[in-house]
């Protein structure tokens, strides 16, 4: 990626007048370089696994020059897959360091980007999907391709910052203009399938169970324990949706 990051410059470079001076600029060379990098790797017989890692790093090597927000950094981490923001930082630092007499090292904009990515826990990997298909089935929906539509929409909302954890995802889902009503209808069937002891929870007992489970879920958990905590919260949401008004 360091070798190929400027592959798009020959086709994009031109002279422009800026601030009363003629400058050499290469707008769009980052995006243009993606296809060229992929073609080069194929031509030299590089392993097929290499191109999906190199191309996004080439395409995004100017990302630090854009204003960074939580939303933009989350989406950058997704676009870089299977690579990471940390890997991108290596490419950007190498690019910035190869311009003497400018000092070597990471530019300030990259340092800021890395700090934000670290706070969002997306420096080493893209955000994981908070909401999955099995949650929807647990909530009473039938299996089918439309579950994928809901999961994808939920992930887009997650990247936009609509929610950051599982309890937030459930509240977003049940309040959704399109799917909230459908889930409310499905909740009656889901309630009938609840294990003994769940259907009787109400009032303070329901709230205590919700708070305790949400608190446990906020701490590090193994996959099996996390899955069971999430299942409990879905069941509690089903109870809340189907609860008769006082």
C-alpha cells in the first residue's frame, strides 16, 4: 500500500492557480489509485488475498485531511475492512515522512484521527454489528430475507450514532417507524414462547432485571454469556411491548 498509494497521480495531476500561485495538484488520485493498485497486483501475480487489503488503504490514504467526526471515523473503519485504521496510519505516516525537508512522523490530523478512533474502539477493527438476525427471531419475527434488511439498516443507524449498545439498539428498533409496529405484533407470539418465570415479571421486578442485565452486558463477557444476556433483554422488551396498560 505504501508503494502504490500514489498510483493514481499520473492520471490526476495538473497545474492550477491557487492563491495567486501556480501549484501542482492531484485531486482524486486517492480514489483513482484503487483500481490501478488492484490491476498492478494482479499483473505481477500477487496473492489474491493481498488486493482486498491494499486497495482500501490506497483509496483512503487522504482520509485524515477530512474533518473527523464519530460518524465518519466509524464509517472509515468499515470501508477499510479487512484492514484497519491502525494500518492506514502506517501508510499515511510513511507518505508524510517521505517529503523532505518536511519533518518525518505522523501529521497532526492523523494523530487526531487515531485518538478519535481509539475512543470509539475502532482503531483495530470495524464496529461489530450490535443487532443480529437471531435477536429478531427471538423477538418473534419469522426467518426470511427481510431480516437482513433490518440488520443492515440497524448497522447503518449504529454507524451514524443512533445507538452504541444493545439496549440502545432495542429501543431504536421498537421505536422505528417501519419495524416497530411489526415487532409489536410479533411480540405476542414471542411472549407465548417465554420460559416460566418471565411472563410474571412486571413493575419494579422487570426494571431490576433489565438494569441488572444491562449492567452485566456493559462489562466484558464471553460469547455464550453475552448471547444469554442479550436474549434476556430481548425477552424483557417483548414483555414491555405486550404489557397491558394500567
